[in-house]
C-alpha cells in the first residue's frame, strides 16, 4: 500500500479506480423492507388497520393547533371532559381549527359557485366536494336517496 507524505502528491493506482483490492459483495439477494414499524413494534404498524374516530380526529386537531399539549396523551391529561366538549361544540359550530382546511373550504366554495355559473344547461351541477378532496361528503339517508331518485 502506498501512503501519501506531505512532500508528495497522491499516487493513484489502477486498483483505486477498479476497486480490485476492496472486498467484493456477494450475489444480490432480495430482502423485504418491513420498515421501522416492523423492527420496533413487532410488525404492528401505527395507523394501519384501525380507523380514526371523530374523537381521535378532534384530539389530533387540538394538539396540532397547540391546545392542551404537545402530544395527544399530554392533552388528554390536561384537558377536562367539560373543556373537551366545549371544543367539540365550537368545532361543530365553526368548523375545523386547521387554517389550511378553512382556506380549502373557502376556495372550494368559490370554485363550485363559479363552475356552476359557467356550466352548460345540459351538464350536471358541480358539487362543493368536487373541489374539496379532504372534506368528506355527507352520507344521505335512504329517504333522501329515494326522494332524489324519483
């Protein structure tokens, strides 16, 4: 092996370019990547297989907006049952706490209004939910569906 001293410049050998003196890897084998959830939680992936309830969504929204604490567990410890229900009533009356969702809602309202103004008379009306991908369209009851179909 050739070492560089202060007085000489680096001397390159062909092995530096070809890598002949380095150990060569064995044949490539496919290895599944189970991800960090598999390594740390024994295959139980967080958020997989379980649905977020309305309460879970509200807790997430409260924490993301700095209400109650930095984690959901911290917020659940600090916020009383009555305060939680006050926040729930406020959200049901005023909508999401998330500023991006509020802006999306406003943009979707304007876009659906303008699209319905310029559409052909033969085309179906455009819904608010066509422009708001993160808002869930309310499920209609059987009576409403039968009334719309007749």
